[in-house]
């Protein structure tokens, strides 16, 4: 489905990003596995892809740092010779009630989750414009649509990503670069493992399908949006949330 | 100078699909050659490749006419 294509997945050493990297590789894409800190985990993902007969490299970069991002993208293009698919997945949480949230907690989340999407998107646009084709897939969140107490920073960033997706989609449509967002709901990852049982129970009650999602549920939608089957879709936000937010 | 202009003109004609006669030093990309903002960004990218140079965003924003591009290229070559 994606044979001959090349992809960069940010924050791909674990969680949803890892599932996306594995899924794209399983469809024949060459995948660059970005990580910020955990090189060993990123290497495991590369190994796993290689053991399944795929091709992958790992590339270190803090997506909130423009110099890092430029080097990362150059390295990927130099290694693969092209860049067809960017998945902006890297994200962090620094949850706190608004009244207790420190400025640095707000800034850190905005820098990684929102500015990181801007920097990576800007960084790949040149290459995709030259190729006259490209797919950018931003991993947002349903809370960016619905809001969530204790996550003013995260929600602001994710709502920002949804808005940026629409702007970017309009700017780049004439160059055949399609930009979409996915809004996952409650997905089983390290990030959601940090939630308390009470929070977990509360969220599960809000899900019509009454269960948590898996990384693969998100990854399969990424695969679709990256494929030729999604040629006529741009600027959209697709919820993968068991019906949590409609 | 003349050589730079000819090379720039060829790229402009190819990229914007305009008559050669319209591409003068004074011609404005947006007003006279019907380029949109993204076309100008792409032109600058192609000029960078053609002349093997890097044009910063700040400099690129100042390029409004064919002459601006030719003069900038000549000034740093």
C-alpha cells in the first residue's frame, strides 16, 4: 500500500507513535523513527521493523528546537532520498489545574505539542513542494475539541494543532500536499497509564464503545490517510475515540 | 548580469507559464506575472537550486520583481 514511500514519525519510540511507525513499515514504507531521549527504545522499534523485513532508521531530535528539526529532516531526506509522509505525533503532558499550572508547564507543552508541529511541518514543506506531493498527518486529541479539566496547556496545544491543520491544508492544497489530523480518544499508552483509576473510570464511562482504544486503532487511520485511498481528503480531523466526542 | 537574467527568465517562464516577452527586469511577480505567494516561494526555491545558493527568508521576502531576484543573485555571486 505504501511501497516506495518514505515516512518520518515524530515521537515514535513508544506509544501511539511506535504503533504508527510499525504500521507504515508493514505497508512497505521506509520509516524514520524520531525520538527525543530514549534511544534504546527507538532502536528497538527500528529492530522490530527490520525483523519484519522493513527498512527504518532512528533519528534524534527535540521537535521544539528548530535547529534539531532542520538537522533531523535533512538527515531523513539524505538517507531516504525523499520524504512523502510526515506524522506529527510527538507530545508531552504536564497536567495541572489551571490555578496551579506554572508558566513553564504551559510553555513546555505548547513548545513540544504545538510549536513542534509547526517546525516539522515547515521543515518538510520544501521537499514536499519539490515532489509536488506529500501527506502530513497531525496527531491531535479529542480533548482539543471537547476540553478537559487539568489539561489547559495540552488542550490549548491540541486545539491549536487542529487549527493549524486546516490552515496548512488550505495553503498547500494546490501543491498536492494533503494535511489532516487525527483526534485519538482514550488510548492505552504510557501517557494514559499515568492517569488515576478514578480518572480512567470516569473517562471510560464517557466512551460509547465502553473500552479503551489501542495504538493500532490510530495507526490504521494514519495508514489510510497516508495512502492513495485518501486522495480527496484534506483539512479534516478524524476522531478515533470510540464515539467519545461527536 | 545578462546571463543571470536569462537563467532567471527561463525558470520564471517554465514555472509561471508566461510569455517570455512579459518577463522584464521591472516585471512584478505578483502584479505582472500573476504569481501567488506560494509561486514566489517555489520560484525562490528553484533559483536556489539553479544558482546553488541559499536565499534567507528575510531576503526572499524582499524579492518582488524579476530585477530584484537578478540583482540579489548577482550581488552575492
